[in-house]
């Protein structure tokens, strides 16, 4: 084991480490003694004027491994710059692992998808890799293929039900294939709470915050129910879109195909249920303090985000700003109050946030300042 962890650390320094080896390294550093040696190695040599990668790594090995198993570097002169370059990465890794293993990760890291698994903590998902996500006892929780989690074919129906919460930050979208083959695409700034398996003959319930596009597998004996802010949606097999962001004043359900029933959550809680049935091309919407209303809509306007397109039709600038913040992972401060309630219609797909702002400038008089991911709009 000692030789293996040495090789893994060396691979990390050389930036050739695999995702599996990186998981082993995290597990190894979760030991307080190993963590202590690892941090001492980083901090004691980071402040040296002349950073000697060979000497630093040798001291780290001597502090943690049997001297007989030390692996020597073949050529230090050609690699010192590489080690110095990844040194900042070591600092970040040490910091992340330390707090992760102290169970102090309560907030989602900036711009990173996370999966919170009941009983197994929080996992940070790198959307460029394919791997099995494993629990504490080594069982496979889900299969990740880049920006998709797949729960199909894992475990048995009689096993323990474990809830998962998938959180997608601003600037990203993510997909999940649930155990019943239901396909969900989550928009930026959204989260979905769901079990790792559904019980035969019982309701399949999930909880959505934000926006999601659902392709529900048909099962007449087990209705699929989505609980969101203000509206509960019940389906048996269909495609639909739900938008239910907590910072919006409304929740909407747009039916693409099939049939769904929508219920006001206040009625459901009072044991008085009135299911309003939607037909394709219809939208049910509810604002705070109002009843559910149904209207005909153009589906493409409401699901364009699935293909990465931003679309708004006769929307206020204040509402558009929210979409821009989610889509581009930016913070927008609008000091031009005259713009707030002005209505706009537009469609963007490959444009940058600055190109979009310049498009608005063509018909509106305002200026803006961009600093990293912060945008200030002025009169």
C-alpha cells in the first residue's frame, strides 16, 4: 500500500493521475496523520526561495513511507518547473480535502455540479470524466458519463431507499437517468431530489427547484409526481417542462406530449384535490397568491434552453437579467431603473454576454462595466 500511494502521489505531481487514483489519494489524506504530513510538506516548502522539487518530495516520503520503498526521480532538472506549476494545485487539493473530510462542505463550490447522497456525503462532479460514483462501502451509487448520471440497472427493488440531491450551478446544465428510465435535464441553478430506486406499485416522487425537462417512462401503476414551488405535477408517461425558480414569482408547467394533471399545492395539503389536465402545447402557470391558469403556448419558446438557446418573448428586462445570470454564471447589478420593466423579445445561442448587452444597447441608452463575472449596468 505504501508503494502504491507513493506512485499515486508522483502521478499527481506529474499531472498524469487518473480519477480512480485521485479518489485513492483523497481517501489516504483523510487520515489525520497523513493529512498532517501532507500539509507540512506543502507549507514548509512553499515559502522556500529556491523550490527544490526533488528534496521536497524526498522529505515528504521520509515522513510518511518506509525508506526502502522510496522511488527516485529520473531527471529533476527537466521537471522542477512542472512541479512548481502544479504546486498551486496541491494547495487547492489539500484545502479541499481537509474541509471535505471535516464535513464542513455545506455550500456548493462555485461553478461545480454536486451530488449529495444520503449517508455518503457530498460528491463533486467533474463533467469531463466518465466514472462510477461509489459509496463508503464501495457500492456503485451511480454511473457518471460526463454531464449525465445513470441509475439504471443498479441495486435491487428490495434494497434500502437512499435520497440524492443533484445541484447544478449557474452556467451549466446536467442530466440524470433515473432508475425507472425517466430522463431529466436540469437547467442552470436547479436542483433535483430523488430516490435511488422506486418501489413497485407506489408513486414515483421527485422534488424540483429551478427548471427541468422531463421525459417520463410509462407506468400506469406508478404515477410519476414532480413537486415544485406551488404546483404538483402528476404524470403516467409524457414529456414536459417545469420552471420553478425560487427567485421567480411564478411556477409553470408546459406539456410537450402526453397528458399531465397539475394541482395547486395548497389544495393538495388541505386534502382537496382538483387536478387540471393539460393537453400538448398548453402551459399551466401559477403566481404567488393566485390560482393556476392554463393557456396555449409555443412549446419551442419554453424548451429552447435544452439546446443551449436563450429565448425571451415580450419579457421585462428584470426577468431577462435573471436568465442571463443563470445561463452565463454572472452577477448583474442594474442601476438603470428605466430598463427594469421594458419588454423585449430575442433569441441567442452562441453569443457572449457582452454581445447580448451590446445588442440591447442598440435600442436603449445605457452603459455597463464588466469585472470578471460581475456586470454593473448604469444609465
